[in-house]
């Protein structure tokens, strides 16, 4: 394609979504395509969608300042009907995801792991890297426990996804590496690698979280779990785990001090009662108020959920173990039972 294309506007509406973008440009010298001012939103409001789909689903709306696709191999596309791209850059994206946990779960088939999702695409393709730059994701969840909406903000996301393909060699892996800010204050760094060739989608995850003032997390835990974190600070948190499409197992070092929590009334967060008073006394007797030792991570995946849910729930398993809310002996027993359930090798 030798034609240079500038300032073309795109607008598309289907039965379920509306997509628009400005200033579409094609550069034939570099075989690159750029689009600016991208906007995506569902065709119906959140309230209308809940009426049309009376079960849990993700309602997603998003935008991006620019998307640039570099070095599209047109010769390979013409001759072999295969799409090969060197890089894709997504700049200043903003994504809002809404889910109401009070609604019934939909009985659906297993959500595939990322490598298997890519492998299932029929047309041959490969993308060397996708980079998400200076972006924000807001996860809005209405809690089953409290009926309130809580928001988990991930800001300043700078993440690279490498080796996306459905034509792979045995040694190839899908990789994700980058950083984000939790609540605009705490940097989270991760490195994820998932095997393409492994039928169970075996993976490794390394994660590091810089020191946190735990009381800041009450903005999330109050509406979602009716828990107030009254005090506590951490040093740098490190977590490493391995897993597959069934389970994840590993260890976490979560050094923290002066942790104290308060359980709240799920129907009225401001209400006080003698029952809550005694429950809080009991919980804070069980809770480890400080920790400097590694703790076990174990989580059996809910295969109806996407990979991001798997990552978060596995991480929370390590938090609960470090705080003394999950005992290592019970986690090891649960891991043994789960491995037997899926005919997986037993740990030594």
C-alpha cells in the first residue's frame, strides 16, 4: 500500500457497542498506522445492561489518546495471509470496568488462559510487543456482602506484553512485564511468563510492591468487605509463585508492623454493637500484628474467571496467610487435595 492516508475519522456502532476515533494516519514508508482520540463504550447504559443481562458480567468503557502500530508486514499478509506486526503502542488509555457481585453468576464454560486464547485465533498472526503507556484502570465492584460500590484504582500503568502469537516453538512463552501504581501511591512491579507449549498453561509470576500505609486500603476494604484497617505499615513486599490453569503455589514475604483491623456492620458501616465489639476482640487476638517471615501462597483457580482475577486472588491468599488468617498446615493439606483432584504431581 503506497497511498498516504491522513485525517480520516472512524465511527462504528454495532448492536452492543459504539466505537469512534479521530485522525487515522497511514505511513507507507514505515508501514505504520496511527489512530488518535479513541473512544469505546457500550451501546446501552449500565442500568439498561443489567436489565438485559440478569447475571454477572463486565461492563467496560474505555478511551486512549493514541494507538500506533509499527512495521506491519504487508508482504507476508498478501502472500501468506498472515499478520505480522513488530510493535503496538497504546498511549494514555483509561479503562473503567464495572461488575455487580449481587447478581447471579452465569453458568459458562472455562475461561482460557492467555496463551490458549491466542492459540485459538484461526488466522495466523504474531506481534512482537504491545506496550501500554501512562494508562489507568478503574475496577468498580458492587459488593455482595455490603451492597456498596468500591473502586480499585490502578494508575500510571506502563506494561509490555511480548511474543503474542498463535504459531509458536516449544520454547516460546508469552511474557508480561511492567509497573503500575495502586491508589496512586504504591508501585507494583510484575514479571509474568506463560508457556505456549504446555497443555496446562504453566506459568511463573514474580511481583514486588513498595511499602504501603495499610490504612489507605480502607477505601477499598470498607465498601467491599466491611473491614476498616485501623493501623499498619509494610516494608517492600515480594511474592513469587508458579502455577497452571488449575492452581497456583508459592511464597510471599510481607513484612509489616502494627496491623490492626476493625470489622464493620455489613448493612450499616457506621453502626456499632456489642456483637461487633466481641468479634473484633477475637479477630485481633488471632491476627498477627507484625510479621517478618515468609508465608505460603496457595490458590485454586476459579476457571470461570479471567487471568486478572486469578492473579489478584492468589496475591490475597498470600496476604491472608501472612496475617495468620490462613494456616500453612491447612494450605498444604488443601494443595495436596487439589493436586489429587486434577491428577497433578504431588509436592515433595
